[in-house]
C-alpha cells in the first residue's frame, strides 16, 4: 500500500520514516478513514465507546509496536508518534483509548513489572484480549499526585489490601485490569498494582455529563478492602519516581495527539472553506479565511517539528522530563489556538457535529489538561531552566 504524506505535513516530516513504517501508517490511515471516521460523531453524541474498534487496532499493531515482546517489526518513537497523530486526526477519543491501553496500562507493566509480569500481561494487552486502565488521579489529588495520593496499600502476608478512590480513569468502565497506584502504609512510598476489575471491593462508575472526549469512558473508582496478591504488585515500582517514568513516556505521545487533533480540525476547515460559497465564490478564496488557514498550518508545522525532535531524542535515550513537558505544553497550546481558528472558518456551522470541527474543538480541552496541565509542565521546564523548583 503506497504512502502519501498528509497535506498538513507541510515540510514532509513523515519522510523520516522507513518504508516499512510508512506502509504500516498507510494501512492504519485507510482503516481509520473507512471504518472509524463514519461512526465517531454518532458515538461522540451518545457518549459511547465503539468496542468494535479494539480488535482492528490490535490487528494493525497499534497496541504492540512499543514492546519488545510483541512488536511486529523494529520501529522508532517517531513512527509511534505518527501513529498517535493519525489516530487523533480522525478521533481524539480513539487515540486516548490507545494512549491509556498502550502507553499507561501496558507501559506501567513494561517499565515497572517483572520479567514474568511482562511475559504474562503485555501480549494479552497488545492483542486486545484484555483492556487495561490506569488509576492514578484521585478526587482530591491531581497535579500533586507525587505527594498527595490518599489511596493506601497495606501488606498482609502474601496479600495487599487497597483502599481509596480514583477519578477520571479512562477505559475503566469496561477494563479487565486497572493499574492502581497507592501509597504503602509501611514506608509511605507509592507502589503499583495490577488489579483485576472483577476483584471484590472494586467498583467503577461512569462519569456523566462531559463536554470533551465524550467517547472515552472515564470512571470514578472506589476501592474497598480490595485484596490483591503480592504477585500482582508491580515488582519494580518502589516510589513515585517509577510512576513518573511511565508518564514521561506517554506525555510526548499526548503532544503528538495534540498535533493530530489540530490537523483534524484544520483539514475539516479546509474542506468546508472549499465547499462553502459566499459572495459568489468559495470562502477559501477570501483573504481573511486564507489568513486563518495559514495560521493553523503554521501552528501545526511548528508543533510537528517539536514532537518529531522530542521523539528522536527518545530513540537515542536522551529525552528528559523537561523535553516531553515542553512538547506537551507547546503543542497543546497551539492546538487550542488552531481548533479555535478552524471553528471560526466554519462560522455558525462550526458548532455542530456535521462538519467535525466542533468535535475537535471540544476534545482539545481534555488534551490540554490531561497528562499534566500546562502550568505543571511549565514548572517542570522552569526547574530545568533555573535549577529552582517552584511547585509549591
């Protein structure tokens, strides 16, 4: 299958990919356009997740590329970033499902699990046999998770007893396992646990009334004397530093998803501008509309340059927290501008789902906030600049 760079990839960054990577990306794009794009607005409006996409995502390798145990071919972080971009340019919710399943749940096991845990769980998650979720955020603890976790873990013989609450946990209404992060009552350190959602005392309730990422099934989780064996404790998760390693890995891909969301809105605006006729010609022929589209493309191009570079650094083992944080901050800020300008191009039609822009406009708000707010990420970068921590 031949690969064509997106028109919005104005400087052809996708040319950095290998032929095999480009072929895989072309196959994924074809499936997304054929089978996913036609259904997402309906699911977004009903706030329901299309479970029928899980197996095809796995069959396209999307859930397997990052892991030595399952990858179908050698690939780069830049390629995996383009995968995140392609998902988000069709629907940011489907991209978020993958981010939770792949980056957060599987990523936790890859980074903090034992060799035995990796062998047992990663192939099952990568194949879509089971769905994973990631339970870190709590009702009273978000940005301060490093110090503020209230969920507790108490060792009793060969078992751990978990108690607490989690909030905004993606995939959690239908996940088979959830990675729960809890503070050890004995030493005060954060530890991770693979918790089957069928465990007595585990309860997940869907969060209703969202205006962003409505397809994503976020849940409140209550843990009441949930007992898990020592074998399900992530064996290499000994402190929040290990949790942060998972977040560092996923934060850069959220930046890629932000670029994809901006591209999705921009492409929809371009389509609309070439079809909408006012004053006797398509509005694409009016100077002010072209100005908005050029500003959108400038944001996309600058953001794409940044995320490509941060993924190249990841491939070389040079990426640090401040690098992914700057990419996430910058790309999501530019995304927010871009979806606004794209909506402006569409005028009143920009607030209905029919033209797609409204969905990207709304979904951008969630991407702007999750995986570290703009403010928290600027503080991470600010610490790197000045050597001074200003978190509190």
